[in-house]
C-alpha cells in the first residue's frame, strides 16, 4: 500500500456562458427596475395574483356577484382569462423555449414550469384587462398590462420577447372571446342567467361592449 497522500484534484474552472443579446437586454432592464424601491415585492405579489389566471377569474366572479345586470359579461371575462391562460400553456409546450438561466439574471420567484414562451401571466392579464374594460368601461389595460409585463422581467423569469408575445396572444384571445360570446352557439349553452339580455328590459350594455 502506498503511503503517498492522494493527489489534490483542483476544481475545474466554471465556465460562464456568454450572454446572448436578449439576456443582456433582460439583465439591463432588470437592474433598472430593481433599483425602484419595492419593485421586487410588488412583482412577487403580481406573480401570485396572476398565477394560472386565478386572480383574474376571482375578480370576474366578484363582478358577477356585485353587478348582476352584467353577470353574463363578467362570466365572459372569467372564461376569456382562463382560455387565454390555457392557450399560452399549449403554445409553450409547442415552442419549448427554456426560461432565462444565466448568472447575469437574478431569478426572484419560483415557477411551475421551466418553459418560457410566451409568458402566461402576460397572456391572461392582457386578456383579462381588455375584457374587463369592455364591460366596466374604464381603461384597465393601460394601467395593468405594462405593470404585469415589467414584473416578469423584474423577477427574471421571462425574456422581453416572452412578455410581448404573451400580450399579443392575450389580445387575440380577448378579441376572439368578445366575437364568439354573443353568438347563438355560445349563448345556447349558457345558463339563462348568463345569457345576453338576461337582466331584462331597461338594462343597457356598456358602450365599450358594443364596439
């Protein structure tokens, strides 16, 4: 048996991958946004609210409860938000782009999936905001969508192209929902209380809903 001590094996140098253009862009945006006091905490809160579109469906349910004259339209908001989320999940499984994974980017929250494109939060939030403002008649999208998109970059869980693509998909889902909801095919399968005009005579639609 040799009495010589085992040779010391030095750890190989860890090679840090060279960031791509979009990684550099994400890292730069994240640094700027994280410099704003409270931005990370606000982003984490938005992440929880928008997870699986549950927060937006809860708002739609509340609208159905407190605004019975437009109960059916608030149901449309909830269905459209969930449909947008489901659409983004399908697209993710087709594209299979991985989330940011580079030392230059700080990941600030856990995610249920490693897939990145498009951002489901951006998709469902955009759909919700556009549908909700069509019912309530107040500008929800300009106030909510940019904040949600920025929050995903603050947390380092999406590339900029992910969130912009999500917003585009969400806008498309909202437009499709508004187009098909009044159709005879959809109205015929809804409970009577959720059909258009179910509130009875004298109830007028919001002007935004007629566009």
